[in-house]
């Protein structure tokens, strides 16, 4: 059995070991070093040369730091979240490289805005041709099952008596605890709908309970009730708002699921939605922590391939 003196000795040794780990990394005035690693918060990994790892992280939305190893002849581990050099761990492998691109501090640069939420099941406004400047691209819309994708942009919206609806997979999902992807309707001062459609924006939340978290969204819709600097996040069970295509697509109640604006008020209520879109509803109470219209700072970023693959829409600018 350990006595008090032995316990204090063990604690002292652990502290010394921790300090040694930090001091064992020679940053040499740089934001990268050899023989170190950052644990967890992996965004993705790519097989590339070590000298290209930092540049790739800098160009990847959500990437704030990285580790490069010799695994598979060279793998760059892109990571997300707020870190400092003190978070790095010294390793016994001098070939490993770790580095920091951004600390993602509490004062992000960009434009202040607010988020709301909706899911009206209607065909997104960016699903019509001619909605993306300089491109024939448009957002996919689906038949009533939410899976069968139209191979053209002319299908009439289910909110106007037609057969085109929001596709089930155009819902948000978590990449990790600090980063999520999704879709939104937005109104950005100075930009027309043709300028906004299919562009992507990084939303860095500035109010609790999601303060410090980041969401990257692709703009797929607009709306007469969306105000300047507002991003209306497309979240199943988030309220149908002024249009309710969900009654035709899913036999939803007249006001949608829950309140007309705001939608369902608990995670359990998500079970009242069709199984195909329940995961998007759970997102609001899990990763999004039930946040109610949190504020954020937004800035334009390159669209992640995952969002483009779902929407089918990309821009040339």
C-alpha cells in the first residue's frame, strides 16, 4: 500500500516527466518541430511528403495543427481544435514532425452574424440552373423518398405542388467534437443569390453552449425571411418556417415537427421524424448542444469535398 510520502514522490515524478516532454521539443523559434506529436482531434490523413504537410493543413478548412509520420511512406495527419506548443508531446522518433497553423483563439476574424435553423423539405433555391455565377452547377434535389436524385434542375418544388424536395443527406454531421459540416440558407450583404449559392463559409461560434466550436456550411438556399448576416442552418426538426414541404413529403403535421419556427424542443422528439433524417435532428442536441440561435463570426472558405460530393454543386471562384 502506498503511503502519503510515496504518493507525493510519484506526483513529483509525473510533473517532472511532463515538463521534460515539453522542454524536449526544440521549436527553435518556428511553429513546427521534429520528434513531436499532437494527440487526437484528427480531421483526416493524407499520404504526402513531410515538407508539404503544413501547407496542406493551411489550405484545409478546419485544420489548425498537424503531425507527419513515416507511416505508409509518409502520412500527414491533419488535426483540428485549439492547441499551443505546450500541448505537443515529445516522441522517441526524430523523423516525426508536428506543427501549428492556427491556435483558433477566441477572437476569429470575419463578419459577425447569427444562426437560426430550419428544415422545410422544399427544393433548395440553389437547385435551379443559373443560380451559380459563371457555372452551370446546381444543388441536387430529390424525389419524395429523399434518396432518388433528379438528373436535371427543372423539377418543380414540392412546396409548389411539384415532386422535388430536399435530399435526406443534406443534413449536418460532426467531424469531431470541435468541427461539423452542414448546409444553410444565408443572406450576405453585398452578395446576390448567384454570388452566394454553393459558396462555403466557416462559422466560428461566439456564444454558449457552442462557443469555440466551428461549423463549415455550404449555402444551398435563400429565403425572404432570412435577414442580413443570418445563416439559417438546415437541421431536420429545426422548424419549417414559412414553407412546409414536409407535410407532402413525410405527412408531417401542419406546422411541421414541433414549433413552426424552432422545431422540436428535445432529443426524444427527434424520434417523431422519419428515420432517414433523425440523425440530423440528433445533431442539434448532441454536437450542437441544443444551442438556440447562437451568434458567430463567418468567413468564406474553400468548400470541403465532402460537402460538394453531397450537394453536387461547386463554384469556380
